[in-house]
């Protein structure tokens, strides 16, 4: 029921409202302990949160834990958010902190993603399998920081300046790693001969 | 959309598909946290404010501090307050902020190429002309400015409009002189801009300077075929070439010199490539046009020429000379490489992709496998038989010089789309979307909301018969292509075929068989 209400909430928004304005409105409501607003925020951002968390902690189960902790933290800390037009950067900073805490708890760094790396079936030619192939290739060939930058740019809509600030690296480094990462990925995909 | 954007889309979709739903767990955690907070609430005693003792010497120190602050503010007003901004755009994009004395306060690279140009140079506190000198020198040294690409865009932004204009003219002269020192003839575009929220938004979105955003905005507003994102990614030299090619109005932008096209093939070379492919000589052309354009992420030449009653159109990569698209039109004899009449005088073998034929529609023509064979291959690849499916589309087209057959059909559960190479029979691309029942009980093809309740449609044979009857055709037609299309809730057959040297196009209501639109033209 809450899921349906939250979905209706999302659909009822003005089409002219930008994503940032929408998220900031939700955060203001979450500051008043509005769980419907939190659910709407969750639906709008969960892929970005999950994708970024997984790029740090690698393991699916740990990324799920980080997702939960992130939204609980957002609920408890929403009143501290200052509307400056960067809600996504604020949310992803929480994700980063939670992910690093998760890694420290685990007391070891995981090198490998627990992603299904099997080749797609011969007759499985849907768009989904192509998307998975691109994702699998990106994780396999990109360095950890390259993958973080590309996934942030793909999923969360952050600009390079915001990504640089989030990751604590210079803008010029972000730009050069991003371009190098995409060139690497294009090359690897050509070698796999996808359509 | 460029290939990087497509990659990012795929990554986003893949992650979205594997993102788990943990909302219930989140809600449970919040309830637990809320209960814990209620149980563990602590009292907070506000600290009593401290009493402050005010002494005479403190008052004096405060007064002196105020004077010092005022002095610093005045000094800061002159020396630290930004007064003007200058953008230099080549492909590196650099922003310089100056104070009232034209001392550089900051230099910011706006893209990766600019990072290379700056290469650790510390230009803060230098005079503007010194900084510009260093930056132009670095651009020449790193090959961004050369005989092959000689264009630069200078944009000035200052609250003082008179000062902006003066600075714009002065910088143009200085940069011109600097380039002359490197024996380069520069093509300099210069402008003043004021703060504009819409343009600033575009600039931020595309990671370019405000000045370049203004230039791109001006160009795309005059040509619907150009889109902002694609042009914003081009170097200034290519944008400058497009401005000249399209005769675009650049009101408000001063321009000196001509953009270099030396990195691209010449118009003459392009004409020769097109003529060789068409089997004609440049001397035999009766009319021709050629111009630069930007298509699908690259600079291209578009050329059109006439020869002996034929019209030829080509789109050719301006750098490599690769033929991207071509189209030949005109009357030709049937299926005979050495035919009489309207063949160009020096052509012996017409290009196979465009030679018309009166052979049966579906069988192989001019080395292509034909629609029947393409359909057979598509069905085999999908593992279905003709009895299990409803055909929706059979059509051929050319893409990048390759003939492709589009075959679309529906089974009870899926919509299949195949792109078959018309020469080799290879499957170039294939898609399968699941169909699911909508609220009306009919099957919908996944993703686009279409539904095909084909049991009440007249069928392609009846549609063709209606078209031939309307056109007064009694014989067999050739090169039939058709598609079942949906337009605002109603379903129509769209047919194209050739008969007796004429090309016919029909749109026929799929339920009633009535003719909705038709056209006849010379093939």
C-alpha cells in the first residue's frame, strides 16, 4: 500500500520540477519524519545508492546493508540537510561513509565482485543481457576508482565537479580518469564484439 | 546520442535491474531506531551564558581592529574582488578571472585538454597579457592551435560593458599578434556575454564555458538538424567551419580570419571519391553542390550532382573519405549492366545496391538474398515457424552502405525484430521483447504499448490487392516492402512497390482496407 502511495506520489509531481528540487522537497518532508516521503526518495535514488555502494564494498550483501543504513541515516539526519541544490551529493556522501564503515567492520578488503560472470546464453539476446554484458565488462576491465567515477556519472547524474568533491580528488583527475575509463571500456567491448 | 552516452545508459539499466528492494527492511529499522530514541532520550541542560567583562583596553583594541578590517576590505576590493572573466576556447577551455587591475586571480581548466595546457603553470597574480601569452604558447606547443586547426573563441564577461568591449578588442589583437609570431593565421571569434541562467545551465550540463555555450546556442538555433550536445563537443575550429558552411548569422560575435579545413579532405577530393563510386567523371557533371555538415558525431561533406539524367547524393566522412550514405535516382534500363538509354555514358556496371529490377519482389535481386530468404533466416534464428507467427514488417534499406532487411514478427508471447544483411544473410542485430496482457485482455508488445489483435486485420495480401486495384495494376509488382504500423491507436499497412518504372506508396487501413494515402513517383 505504501509502495503504491509512494508511486502515486512520484507520478503526481509537476513535470517541470527538476530532479534536485524534487529530492529537496522530499528531504524537507523527511525531516518531519514523513516515511511516505522517504519511500518516494528511496524509489527515486535506490539504483544510484546501490550502484555506488557496490562500487566500494563489492559484495551484494554488504551493498544491501549499506543501502539500508543509508536510508535510515537520511531519515534520522534529514533536518541537517541544507538546501543548496545538491541533494544527490549529500545522499551519496552518506553512502560513501557507510560503505567505508562497512569495509572497516569487515576488516579486509574484498577484491572481487560477486557478479555472475557467465557468458550470456546463445539465444539470450535481449537488451537486458547486453546491458549486463556491458556492466560485467566495466567491472572486469576498469580500475576501482575508474569504475566508481563511471558508475557515479551513469547512475546519479552528478557532474564531474561534484564527483571530484565526493571522492575527494581533483577535478582534473576525475576528468582524465573518466575519459580513460570509457575509452578502455569501448575497446574491451569491441573485442567482445557486441552488437 | 554518442557511444559513451549509450554505454552509460546500458550500465544504468543493468544496475537498476540488479538493485534489490530493501524498503521493508528499512522501514523495520526505522521503527526500531525510533523506539530506541524514545527510550534513551537524554536531558540537555542549556549552558548558562557566560558573563562578559568589558574593559577599556578591549574597546580600544576593537576600534583598532575595525580600522584594520576596513583597510583590508578596501585593499581586497581593489585586489581580490573579481572584476572580469575571460574564456579562451579552442578545444581546451580555460577560464581566467581578473581583478580591476587586470591581474589574474584564478585560472580554471574547464575540460581535460585544458588541464594539459596548464600543465602546472601558476598564473595567479600575473598580468592578463602575460597569462594569455603563456596559454596561447602552450596551445601551439601541444598542437591545439596549428595550421590544421587555427580557430579560437575569446569571450569577455564584465559588469562594465564598455570595459568588456575594450578588453574584447584588445585581446583579439593580442592573440592575433601572438599567432602571427608562430607564423599562424588565426581565425578569431570574440564576444562579450553577460550572466544568463539558461546558458549557464547549458554550459554546466555540457561542461563547457559560458562563451562556448553562447556560440553553440546561436548556431543550433539556426539549424534544426544540429543538436546542442553534439555541437558542444566539437572543437571551435569545426564549429567555425560549420558557421561558414551553413552561412549562419553570428550577430554579436566578431570574426576575423578563416577557419582552416586543412585537416579534412578538400572539396575536390570528395567530389572525385563520389564520382568514382558513381561511375562518372567530374567533367561530365551538369550541376553539383558540396558543403560541410556534422552528422552522427563526425564532420562530413554532403554533395549532390547531376549527370545524364541521374541525380546522385553522397554523404562522405570529411576526414577519411568513407562513403557513409548514397542515393542514386533516375530512369534506368532493367537488370542489365550494359543497358542502353539512360545509363551515364561512362558507367558499365551500376552499383548493385541501387539497380532496380522487375524480378519478383521477394527473390534475390542484384546479389541480395531477398525478403523471402531474409524472413526464412530470421525465423530459423528465432526457432519459430511461419505457422507460429504473424509477420509485421518486411523491408530493406541501406545503412552506411550496407543493405539490411528488416523482418519483424509476433508470436503469441514475443515480438521479434531482425536486421539481416541483405548480401551475406548474417544476422546483424536481433531483439526480442516479451508481450504481456494489458488490461484490455490483448497482448501488448513489451516496451512500446502497441497491441496487435491481428485476427480482424485484412492481411497484407488483401492490402496489396486493394492498392493494385486503386492503381489500375493487373500484373505482378516488384520490390514490395511493407509494414504494419500503429498511428494514434489505429493500424495501417504501409506498402511500397514498383511497377513499370513507377514507385507506388500506399497507406491502407488494416481493418477496413480503405486507402488512406497514396503516392506515385518515378522510380
